[in-house]
C-alpha cells in the first residue's frame, strides 16, 4: 500500500523515501489517501459509504489479501458488511448476511455483522447491581436487556485508523461510551481491531478501559452462510463446538444458573454434526431457544486462545474455524430471521439462512454469582481476541 499526502488545492512535492510532503502554496490543509499497489500482500482501501441523518460521514474499509479473501468494514456499528472467501474451486464469494446500504443497516435489524457492546447477550430484566447500586437498562428484548441496548455499540459511529505490518492489514476502531450511556456506569474507551492476514484469517481484538466500575462483554455478530447461497438454510452446515457443557436457559433465554453436560443431548457438537440433524428434536432447551440460541461452556478455559468451534459446508468446501480466549460461545441458528429483511440482490433472508458464532462470556453474568466475572474496574485492561480462520477441504 502506498500512503500519499496531498495538499488540497495545492501541488505537493512527495518524497517517496520519507513520505514527507511540502506544500508549494500556502494552503496547509492535507488529506491522506490510501491506494493499493499490486505488489502489496495485504491492502486497505477506504471509500465513502454514506451519511447518517445527523450528518455523520460513514466510511467503508476493504481489507484484502492475495488468497482471495476480502472483508468490508463500515464505521457505523463497526459492521462487517461483506466477507468474501474462496470455495474449493478457488472462487471467492460472499459468506455473510448483509445489506447494500447504510439506510438499511440503520433500520431495525438483528445486529447483522455488528460489534456488540457494552454487554453482549441478555441481562435479566435489564437490571444488575455493582457495589450495592442497582443499574436499570432498557428492556429491548422483553423482559430482558439484549446486546448493549437499543443504541448499543452496533448503532454508534466508530473512528477508524488503518495500519499495516508485514502480511497484516488492520483497522483499529475506537468508540468512547459515556458514563451512563444505555444505563451502564463509567466512561468506557473501547478499541476493536480487525486484522486480516494472508493466511485467510480475520482476527478481532477487543480492548476497553473504564473510569468507574462497570460490566463489559464484547462480541461480533456476523451471520455466516458458507454456501454463499443466502436463499438456502444453513441446516446442512456441519458444526463442531469444543464444549462438554452448556449454559441452559429458561423460557426467556436467561440462564438457569446451572451448567449441564451435553452428552446425549442435541447440544453435543464435540464431533461434527449437521445443524439440522437434531434441531427439531423434542428437547426443552431447543424449545426455549426455538432452535439453537445458546451459550456453550468452552473447554480448556485456562489455555488462552484455543480452538472453540468450526462450521463446514460440504457443497462449497468452505471451513470456518473459530479460536478465542473467551469462556463461552453463543451458537445461534438464525431462528428469528423471518423473511422481512432484504438480501443484497433481491429476495429476503428467511429462517435459518445464517448462523452466528459469538464468542463471549456467559449471558446474564452480572447477575450470576457462579459465572466468570464480567466486571471491569478502573485501572484494569479488558483485552480479548477471537480469530475466524477460513480454509477449504
Ligand atoms: C441472540 C438471539 C437474538 C439474535 C438477534 C443473538 O445473539 O442470541 O436470541 O435473536 O442475537 O437479536
């Protein structure tokens, strides 16, 4: 990639060695543009995506490697609006559900491709207590709070900084969530860095600090369909989840507080199994989730970043492997997609045409004393990493 500095309205003298510029005219205004060079292993290209009704300019960044993978990220919601990866014939195609305009992303939708925070997943009745003080959140998933609230991190504008090092192209997004925004205490400074390498892996690193005790649980909400045929349900995808236990939920998808063994249940994905194999089984948990919409207790929690889950589509040969340092993963089989949201090129997204693998802490942790803590104190650094690795077999 070539970074150029230009004098707006002026003529610039570009020193290629130092990338310094001098403006001939007295106009000091500069803009930075990025251009991809054919020799670059990974590239980043920025373009204007749209403008919000409040007049905020939204940009789109395309990270691209030489192995046929490219990811588009918009600064609205930190949304992955497109992710293209090769199939077994080497054909690069779209594998995430998405829309083709900012207007559509700004309309109510089930978090397509978005960054989720300050607290991913549900908090029972939208209430939690820290140091004896009760906090009340908006009830946006009756009777609970879901995914950081109606104006959560999925609906804010992030600032973006691009960086390249070796075979890695990164986009570092920043957002400062104000004290009591969406009901959460503390000014929270959040960074989310997406990095694409030349090995068809997309890493997501989440960082946060606070000036008051708060709760944090950040995740990414892409809906995948590895077949690239979004009119087809994902029921034939084979899923693996490295988890001996599940976080069972009651009817409103709030954990019961127990962790149960997956053995001999439709939730045992320790060996690859098709999503559709048991999704219609008579099972209390499947009934509560209307399918899979649960958090699994990942194994090897003391190991830092390790294999968590995979999804394989035999037709295209695409394999997605998810690695994370988080204790849990929410596998959601797109049960609430209902044919009302437009696909990019006509038609609508119908039930179970996409699935999510959301790495995270367990739902409702702020109210569950036996779950790993999601409290962040001033002076502490929240830092977690998840990698989405693509290959074919
Ligand atoms: C939740 C689902 C919810 C979906 C979209 C998922 O993370 O687990 O219950 O319907 O997000 O809102």
